[in-house]
C-alpha cells in the first residue's frame, strides 16, 4: 500500500512551505530516513526523510511550487530494493545514477550534444539555453561548470538574466520569491514602519584584539580545537554593554517594555537561501571557545541549510558582521521585536592621532541601530562607547571593569 509523502508540521504560525529540490525522481528506490525533498519556510530550510524504504511512485509538487502543511506532495511504495537498483543519492540536487547514464547514452547515440544532468538542472533554473553555453567536458559534454560560467557572464551584463529576449536583446527573468526571502522583506519593512530607528557610530582600534589573537592562537587551537576569532570578543563585549545598559536588551510589547535578565544574542550568518540569524542562548554563560565553536557550527550548517527553526526563534539582541563581505560602514536594521543591532565592519589600517602623534592602526567602524521608543540617544552612545572600551582593552572582560 502506497504511503503519502506529506508536508510535515514545521512550527507555529507556519501554514505553507516552498518546495526546494527533490533529491529523488519518480521510479527511484530510496532507503528509509534518506532525504526525499528539501522544503523552505519563512525561517529555515530542511529535508523531509523517507518514512520507509521503497520506490517513489509519484511526485505531485515540483521544485518552486508552494504547498500547505499536511498537503500530499508525493507517494512512496514500500518494498525491498529491486535487484540491480541503486539507492537514490542523498546529496542535494542529485538524481538517480541510472537515469543519468541513460540520458547520457541516449544523447550520445543520437549524435546530439551531451548535456550532463547537473548542467541540465542549472540551465532550467537560470533560463540559459544549451546553444548559449560552450561545452568543455570530455567528448564535448556540457558540464555544470560551463553553465555557471555562462550565467556569470550574463549577470555581469544584466542584473536580471532572462529566459526571454526583447527586440533589442535585453533579457529579463521572473521567478517566485522564496518564503525566506519574503519573510526577510516583510521583517525589514516592519522594522522601518513600526520602530523609531536611529543609528549611532564609533570606531575601534583593533590592535589589542589582533595582538591577543596572534599571541594565543596556537595555544587556543591546541586546547579548544577551534580558532580564536573576532566574534567571541564582540559577543563578550556586547554582553558586558547590555548588562550595563539593559534598555538595549529590552523589547517593546504593546504599551509595555519587557526587560530580560539573560542575553540571547543572534548572529547573522549567510546561508544557502539568504541571511539568517541563529541565536546564542545565554551568551553570558558561554566561554570564548564555546562562542567560537557555536558560531562556526552555525556557519557550516547554514550553508547546508540545516539550521533548525527553533535555533532562529527568540533572541534579545543581534550582531551582524558586514566586514566579512568587505563593508566599510553601514546602518544595520534591527531584527523585530528586538531594540538593537550591532554592526561590525571591515578592519582597515588608517592613520589616527594617538598622544599627539599620527600613527597607523587597524581600525573598525561599528554601528548601533536602536529603537528610540525604548533606548535614548545617551544610552545608545554610551553602549557603543562601552563596546569600544572593552575591545580596545580586552583585560576589562576578565576584571569586569
């Protein structure tokens, strides 16, 4: 008897998902618990595992379509592995090896251009035709890398690569906005409309932190098996500043202000589907090594779209580091309903005045965007000044001064 593949319940207030990519095709045999399909919500992406071993008999919702919670998106016929069949590959974007070989042999025997399956999928996603791609694979095979190069060339000449051309050759393409992208847009607009946002800036001499990292990097890695980065210093500095200025860690709830005696700090990381903000729970209790390990784990799993929804919920304050992308200065937007977000930026050697002399120091601009409904300018400026003091003299973290 066939088993319906349904969209599982993925969290409160989530009523629909976006079908990402099927890891199997109709006719594939798959083992129990292997990933069947990737789903996206407005908060995270995740895979649906196979409930039983068997053959995929039907796929009713394709990649790019929306589906409601509980909706049937496919069917699986339970059974043992048929003789000679290989399990479907579990890697994202993989299709059945036998189907790949069949497609390849068919095109080869007909004398047509051989398009590898991964390349075919990318062409379908980007709207690029095979005739527009230069094949570089063995025997004239068209590879995924060839399509990527063609896509990069197209994007360099137009911000919106397309499947259709106008009379003058200008291209455009319309694609549905994913739930994550939609939610990001909604929250950014919500923050701008519902909060009184202001941003204050300062600059930090990063010499002390860079020296500490250089001095203890080998011992730190040896003891904790993780590199000592900048983020752990800023997380610890933020905890110290939030403890001194609790308004920045508070939230507006209706006509009330809610203060927290804990510090759940969101760390903005780039994921496979967009920017997400997983949360360091009780950051005040975490060591430098625990902070570094957790952030590294967030970054790795974000790229693999394996961040759980529960890891994105909550948070009392956020830190975002635009410096990793080369940003010199920006005005970050708060993550509602939080009241503050700290923006880090690139470290640039610049001339500054120290004790009446001009010296070259590694400097970073920092920004604090805050909700003026609950945080006054004096508190915001003092908060950022406290961050500067702690980073420029990390011994303050140990001495708590």
